[in-house]
C-alpha cells in the first residue's frame, strides 16, 4: 500500500505530495486490544473495518496527486475520515481531533495509539481534489465494490429513486439586491486587480451606494421607486461594462469572474428600449429560471418551486437498493440545478447503474420519473422493469367522468384510424408535439360531429369536430396497460416499497445536513452529496452487521388513539 505522510500543517500543505509506501492492511495489536476493551460491542467504524477490511486504498486516488514532492498523509485514509466525518456530521477540526483521540477511529484507520493524525486543513484539500473530474463518484464506486465483494450488494433486485431540494449556502437576493450586489462585487474585484484603471470611473455617490453590502428591505414609493433605483444601478453598471469593453483595456479584466457575473445579470434583467435607454425588465419578461441565478456568489444556485415549496439552490437524487436480505445501500447520486425536472434524470440513472454493473431488475419511482418512453427504453436497453404511476388522462371528459374520454375510442393501428363510440371513423392522423413528446392526432369529420346526438358531452367546441391525441402504438399500449395495472391492489402492494426512500432522505437531512449545502457551486455540492450517501451506507452496513432492529414508523398519540378506536 502507498502512503502520503504530512506533519507540517497548512503551510507545508502548499507544496507537492509524493508517494511513500506504508502498509495499513494490519491493525496494530495494541490498538486492537485497547479498542475492543473500550468498545466491547464495537462501533460502526470498527464493525465496517472488520467486515470490509481496508475500505479505500491509496492507489485508487493516485491520479489526484503528483508523483514527486513533499510526503503527505494517506489519501485512502483521508477518504475514510471524510466518510466518518459526514456520518457524524463533524467539522474538519472535529474530525481531525477524532483521529487523534478516538480509539475506534484509530482502529478503522489502522493507526498506532500514539499516532497524532494530521492537520484539519488536509480534509478541505482532499475534497477540493475530489471535485476534479468524477473523483467523488469513483470513490462511491469503490465503496460499492467493497460491499459487493462482501456479499452485501448485488446487481438485479429492486431499487428506488427519489429527489429532495437543497438550499444554497448563500442568501437568496431579490432582483433589486442582485443587481446592486453584482455591481458591488465587480467593483470590489476591480479595486483589487486594477485600482488605477477603476479610479477615474468612480462617481461621488458610488461610495454610499456600493461601499457596503447591498441589503434592501423595502423601498419607499412602491414599484415605481424600485424601478427607479434598479435603473440607477443599471446606468452605473453599464458605465463599468462599457469602459471594460473599450479599446485598449486589458482583456484579462473582462474575464474576471465577478465581471462576467455582472455582464450576465445585466443581460438577464435589463434591456434597451426603442429610444436607446437602459430599462429594468418586467418580471414576466425574464429568461427561464434555469438560466438566471439568485446570487453573484453562487451562479449554480437557481430558483425553483415544486408542490408549493420555493427554494434557491439544487436538487439531489438518491437511488438505493430495497431488498429484505441485504442492507439498503445508496448506489447512485445525482446533483442538478434546482429547475431540472426529475424525469430528465431517469435515463442517466439507468445508464450509470448499468455501467457500474448494478442495474436493478425492477426500478420503483414516483410519477415524476416515469413516462411510457422511459418504460420502453429501460426494458429494451437495460432489461429494467420500471414500476411507477403513469400520469392519468387529464382530458375534460376523463376528469368529469362524463362524455367520451380517450379510452372510449377504438384504435385500428394497421389502418391508422380511430373509431368513436357512435361508429364514426377518423381521417389519417397527423403529428403533434406536446411537451417534447410526439403524438398522433386523430381528427373526425366536422359533418359527423355536428350531427352527433352526443356532441355536447363529447366536445366543448361549438364549431370544431372532436380530435384525440395519442402516443405512437408501442407507447400508447404501455400507457394503457400501466394505467389499468395501477388501479389494482396487487400493483399498489408492490409499489408501497417506494415510500422507503422517503426515510432515506429524512435520515440524511436530519443526521447529515443534506437540506443545505455547505459549499458554493454545483461540483462541490455534489461531493457533499456523495459523501453524505457514503456515510449513510456506512451507518446502515454497521447496523446490518450488528443486527440492529429497525426503528418503527413513528405516529402521533392522537393518530394511534384514532386507529385503536376504529379497530
């Protein structure tokens, strides 16, 4: 095994690290005796070490470090410390202190009792290295490989997926605050990089406007006053941007991070009117939320709303196994910006699981992840059976239960005709695109519809004939079959297992701080989500080894009383 050893703290860490051989396969005998004497039942760290042996080898992180330079601490051990740190929701300082003082951590790491550990700053450096490429996902894959070798995980079986919202680590700003703070951040950056260039541009009022952090609670004067102040910010910002793009200005100033943020904010929130004046955009004329951001200090954090919940930040998707004979293990983690919808991740999740040789036989999801096209692709490409509710028919007739819904029409796919309940046939279908999906539109003759005695319950139009839009035959058949199946008790019994993923999300939110990201940016946030998933896996593996009984679903005393009374 290869070892990086570093004792010099943060200053020494600035240098390069090199490979130094050292073996941690065997735990020192004195550490073993002391650990089991102090913890006769074992702790999660000790139980996982005994079952999985060395969880992370140094060679698996060799590409993250140069091959020459000052010796440093073992990246394999830093990986394990990071997982233990997230399992107990510790800060970097507390985790480094645990390595020095906790006997069970020394046991898991294979350290001598006298080992003094490392400086806490190495954990931050290690996470920064995990951001590069897909290092965090590879780290999760290493853990899953160890679990597979130990017989605690296998491909096939059942898996389930769900997502939850994650709040950004920055304050969500109003549009007015965003404009002012973006300009202030750009001025601060230019004042550091090019003070001589910036000084001639400064106006007397700018110190009062931008000398401190922009915090605007309420603007006296209502909406007109808000627009007036926004356009003051706009003119000041445009003056800076015009000067930056003038001839003879060093190009490096235009590529500064906060200058680029300022440029994007002005494109998103301002426009030029017909008279050549810079104007504040109306709220209905803004770009989509997936393009805009809410803070100049985290441009990956976007606004989103779902089921009445509003937030600015990200969305994380966890996929876990759900088999009775093995622990429930998180096998896939995906982090996206908040506006990305759940169904856009379905194919990526299947492809990633198949590449890792962990594709399920059955994938249980909610309605947001499943469409007939997803069901078809999962079965054809990966042999995965998707189990989840297909969205019901939202037509007026289907909702009211009156008239003729789509299911009342007979379809002859060979003749490409639809027959209504009164026996009238449609013309050849045209194509229609709705929400990114291609449909076939069957239209009936106007003369047939106008003379029909059931016209009123069939269509709400006074002049136009009835038409129905259906998916192509294979997808339509999947849709019809699933809609019928999900009404049965057998289907609902099988689907009940999906609710367990809610417990996983709740556990990671309450125990590991999943709800709010600790870092800024999508890449760093994803590292946090992967480490959180691995911490959950470690805890669940230890509980499985110790045969810890699962906690029962908690309910209120009043609910229990009502249930007893009903029985």
